[in-house]
C-alpha cells in the first residue's frame, strides 16, 4: 500500500525556481564581466608602418611645389598691318639671331601705299626746291631794289650838300636848294621803307620754307612708315635666342597685332613654382630656394609672388643664381623648395600623413616593449615639407607612427608584429 508523501512536489518546484535564478544570475555576471573586458588589440605588420623619433633642435621650415623653367626674356613678334603668310623660312627649335628672317608675308595694299607715299615724297621735294628758288629770287630782287634806293638816297645827300654850299655862296637860287633837300628827305624815307620790306621779305621766305619743309617732312615720315611696314612683312627674330613657336600657317591671312612667332633667351631662365595657397602665406621676396631639375640642384631666390590664387595655388617666381645644368630648357618640369625660417630649440618629428599645422590630432606612440602602440593626443605647431613642430603630447625620444592607419581608429592600442 502506497503512502502519500506530503510537500515533495512543492520542494521540486522550489528547487527548479532556484536553479533558474542561479543560472540567470550566472549568465548576467558572465555578460557583465565580458563587457568590461577591453577588445583584443589588432596586429599590424611592422614593415607597413612608418615610425619616427621625436627630436629637439633646429627645425628648418620649408615649402615645396612643382614648377617649370620659363625664359626671363620672351619676345612675341607681331606686325602693325595685316598680311598673308607667304613662306615660313624657319620652323621652331633652332637658334636665331636678331636679324634672322623667320617668315615672309605679302600685302598688296601696303605695297601700293608705299609706292604712293614715295611719289608724294618726290613731288613734295620738287615743290620745296621750286619754292626755295622762287623765294630766293624774289629776295634778291628786293635786295637789288633796296640797294638802288639806298644809292639814290646817298646821291641825293651829296647833291644836297653841294647845293647847300652853292646856295650859301649865292650861286644858285634857294628854290634849287630846297628841291634838292626835299628829294633827299624823300629818298631817306624810301630807303627806310625798303630796309623794313627787305627784313619782312627775308622773314617771309624763312616762314614759307619752314611751312613747306614741315609738309615735306610729314610726307617723308609717312613714306618711311610705309617702308618700315613693308619691311615688317619679312618677320625677323628681333633678339638672339631660340625660336619656340610659329603659330601660323602658309596662306593664312592674319590681322594686325597677331602673334606670328615667339623667341626666348634660353640662357636666361627663371622658375615659376606653384605653391599651395595654404602654404604660401609665409613666403616673402628674397627668401632662398633650391630648384631640382632632376639633373642637378640650382640655388635660387624668390623675386615675385603672384597676388592672385589660381586653382588653389600661388605662382612664385624664383631667379636662378647658379649655372644651369645640362638639359635645362624652357618648359622643363622641376621641383622647388623655398626656405621660410629656422626654428631654434624646438620639439619636432616627421610630418604625419594627416596632420596640419596648428591642429590637434591623435597618434599611436610606441611603448617601451617595442611591440605595443597606444593612441595619445598631440598638439602640432608650425610645419615644414617633411617635419612639423610639436607643442604638447610627446617627449624627446618618443617613437610614433606617422603613416595613415585610420582603419584602426576604433582602437586605443595596436600590436606590431
């Protein structure tokens, strides 16, 4: 006969509840413990990172930019009249002298104008010569007339003096003496008039010849201009140098002022550097520079800074101070480095891939074990091409990772293998 046991089912139910509570508590404690554990540090191949050591001392601030060699003296050749290209004598490339003919042009209208100007000049010269002869002849006639009157006046004076003596001796009547004196007075007036007319006539001759000479010179100047314009149709280099460009073709009709050729002095070059606008603010005229032509380095000096910004860069002209290396020619691509200043006794390191001057960034600093790097904040100061000043966050001898490892930005530490 079975005996019923009281409270067994209730005890089992209680044990199950206790076991469930204990299990839930254990899971919660494990979850809490795991959540407080730091994530495992990712491993990075040491060969893929760029390490640099923090130093203290002199830091040379520089800015760098690409550029090209350009001639200091360039001559853009054009003419003052339109014309048609008849023949290209020299193609770009060779050395030319100042009187070397580069191309020849034609302009029938200009040729006709030159002939007309020449005929007008000859006509003016003939008219000037004829006027000169006529005026000189007229002046001689006036001089002869004046001389005749003066001679008659002197004769009248002599006659008056003689009649005065005769009248004093009562040898002639008074009337004869008075008539003689009156004639002398009249000839005296005529003599003065003739002298004045002679002076005025001479001045008139000078004025008329000057006026005619001015017209002659005007015609001669027009003829010379036409001759010079006609001579311009034989386009010359103008300076000794290298013919760089002839941007016209045979048979092309070009208007006045069109550039027909470009000649440059290859022995006098300068560098035009393109510096990023964010780095150009500290550049001033007179700073020294180094120009790398990939076949040698030339010393230079900043001589001009373009006030305008084009496509995010500022053009800086650098005069070359040293001898040009072999192969240096206009339009050669170069790299230039401009020295801004020297900072004494500063903390600095290599420039990180993503750090800008005056910014605050985080870097991975290598620990003493040489295998672990932790993230620390660093305040940066002035920057150069390859180095940057450290304001705070690092000490002398610290090693930091400079290349971009942004894929580990969610980790505070990494391990180097």
